[in-house]
């Protein structure tokens, strides 16, 4: 807001007030002493203002002297009278009618620095001459090649104060606030660099901002912290370094590197600093000005470079606009510093120290925003990488577990195969011998049953699937053999619609054992002459009904076989029950959920026994 206010006031030409009397001509006396000189001294000579001590021979006169002016003012003005100085290079003291009125501060080293500060002195009414003719003596002190006086103005204070307040606001007060802002920005950028050493852009920006902050202090600092010789060397050098660092920052900001150009700029800035510090006043004034001009010409390169990259990013366009504005305002301020036009200087103010803090602040926000966006992208990439690493780790762990499971399964299969082979070669051979040499039919039948069980165990694979229709056919064939040997008739009914159905081999194994036990009970305990086996489908369940014409099970108690049938039924998620036949004999009814034909029925978990 302060910058906008300053520019608005500048473009408006300042406050509208009556034009005071401007003292454009007077007399000059070269004198180093601060004592008020004699008006009759023959060394007084006419002089026209502005007087910047640039003529040949002025340097030999030293860096201080006295000016004498005359002005008319009513003896009784009825209002305060004043003297207004646009600037004093470097400081001055004012006397009216040989009475001291005031000064701009210290007149001894280090001098109070008023090169860019306006001064307003109130003239007490008693000091004005009764005849209306007044004389002003001004003691001006500066440094060799850095001294001069612009035309002072005199008139009523009400006419002088608005212009004074306006210029002090623009060139001193706002400048001080912007200088503080610039230095704070530099400290903030340097702090960011300390926390992010990999981001060199922060360091270049901090150094650039610090140099411009030092340059801006020249507009507002009055009491110097060091002798003026070194202060002026610091100000001149800050411009050189700021221009060099700005080009390096532009390269980094746009993602480019120009080592030779950057080394040349840094070398130029270093040489300028050496000349400013080690040379004399003439070197500081003229050679330093040449280095400053060369440094400012680097802005032309920076503008051309950034403008050439404008099609690649909006950052290049931002730099182009900022550098163009900086170049225009630097040209304006340079012309204002060397002008001999009192009228132009009186109605103009330095503008570069307004634009640079604003430009650097915008750049600082952009640098910070880019860094935050880049950091956010890096964090997102790290998060994605961590997620992928975790997924890969889980996949590796799952693969390792699967491999271990396969190895364990392979080991189990190999061990099962070994046990099966030994059972088949050893126990199978003995059972086969017992069948062929059995002394009784009961023992032979028992051996045949044991051999069948052994074959089932040997060929059983719990992970395989078998055809339901084929499983029932094998069960029928075995039952048919057993009933024929026992002289019993067998009736068998297949369920409809199971030609393509498959069931786990474990299901077939338990179902076959239950049927075998039911047939054994009917033949052995029931002494049945006929056995009827019926299968059917009830939704997703398989029903098996085994009925015989034996003596029934009335009065008998459940044994090991029946308990085994109940246990296997639970494994099949089914239920089983025994009941007396209507015409004698026993009926065994089993209902079990078919895994391959499960259509949503609740699992059958109860086992019913008589």
C-alpha cells in the first residue's frame, strides 16, 4: 500500500501548493572551517545552482565551503518563515542574517548523511531583517567528488512544509520501511537455506536481497555506522554485487547455468569492490561509476535472456516484466542523479528503491511457492515409493510363504508317497497272501475289505476333485461285489442331473466309508438278504438312503462303526439317522451338502442318532 501511495503521489506531481522562492544564484567561498566567514572576504565569487562541484579545479578547493544568498521577506510576516533544501551533499548548516538556524546533523566524521534527505529549517521571526532584505549563509560539507548543492527554497512554512513532507515520505520514510522489509526477506531466505542446504536458490536470493537492502539503506540512513568513505564504497559495491547475483539467480530460477557469464559477473563485482575500497575518492567516484554502469548493463542481458525464455514458463515472463521495470527506473534515477536541471530534480524522486523491494518480494513468494510445490511433489513421490516398496515387500513375503507352503506340500506328498509305497509293498502283500490262503470265508472277506481300504488310502489325494457320477459307480461296484459274495441282492438308484458334477475327493472318501459301514452292518449284523441304496438331490444337498431286510437294530447299542459314521457325517456338514424299517430291517438316511452343487442352503450340521 505504501508503494502504491508513493507512486500515486509521484504521478500526481505532489501536493498542490503555492510556488515558493527558489534561490538559483548566490556566492561561494571555498573554506574548510565551519566558522561563519567575513562577508568582506574577497574570495567570494558568484555561483549558479545547482552547483555539483564538477568543474575542473573544484576538487582542489576541498570538500567544504560556504554559500551566501539574499532574499526579501516582510519584517512582520505574520506567519512562520522557512528554508527548504531538497538535498545536501553531504550535510549543511544554515545561518540567517548571521544567526544560526539549524543543521542536518554531525558536521564531523562520520558526517550525517543527507545526500538523499530533504531538510526544512524554520526561521524565527526575530531573525528576519526589519528592512526586508535578508542574507542566508549555508555551510556545506561533503566528500571529494561527492559534494554539491541544489537550489534551496524560502517562503512561508505553510508553503514549504507540504513539499517537504511529501519528499520525506517518499524518499526517507517509505524507503526505510522497504529497506527493513528487504533485509527481513534476506534473513528469511537465508534461514530457509540453512534448513534446506540442497536448495542453493535460497542462498542466491538471500545474497541478492541483502545487497539491495544495503543499497536501499542509502536513501533513509542519516547517522552512518562507519566513516563516509567506507559507506560510499559499500553502497557502490552493493550495486555491483546485486546485479551480478541477480543474473546468477535468474539462471538458477529458470533452471539454467552459464558458468562463464556468472564467473565474469562475479569477477567484475569483485574488481569493483577492490577499486572502491583501495582507490582514492576520484577512483570511487569515476571508476566506481563505470563499474556501476557496467553492472546495470547486465540488466540488459538478464532482460534479453529472460525474455527469450518467456515461452517456456510464466516465471520467465515475470522476470522479464520485473527486469524491464527495473531497467527503466534505474535509467530514470541515473538521470536524476546527474541532472543539472533544478526544475526536474525538484519535481522528481528516486524510484528504483520502490520497485526493487516489491519485485524481490514477488520473487520471494514465487521461489517459496515453487519450493513448497516441489517439496509436496517429493513427499507424494516418497509416499508412492513407500507404498510400492511395501506392496513389493508384501508380494515377496507372500511369494516366500507360498514357496515355503509349496515346499512343505511337496515334502508331505513325498512322505505320503513313501508311506503309501511301503504300505502297498509290505502290508498289501501280506493282505493279498491272507486272501489266497485264508482258512475261512470270514477272514478272507475281512482281508479283502482291509485291502480295499488300503488301496483307497494309497490312491487318495485330498486336493483332487472327482466326478460324482463316477464316484457313485465305484461305490456301486464295490457294494455289488460284497453283496454277491454274501448271497445278498443289491438295488441301486442314481440321482438325476449329476453327470457333469464334481466333488472333492475328501467328500467322496468319507461318503464311501459311510456307505461301506452301512453295507457291512447290514450284512454282518442284520444278515440281510436284500439291500436297497437310493441317491437323490435336494437342492444343494445329496441324500443317501440305505435300507435292508435284515433283523433290524432293535435292542442293539451304537458301536465304533456307527460313531465313525457320525464323525464322518459331521465332516461332510450333514446329518445321519437310523430308523426301523416298516417291514423289518434297518434304514440309514444321510443328507450332506454337496460342495460342487451348493446353491445357498444353510449347512446341515446336526447328527441324529436313535
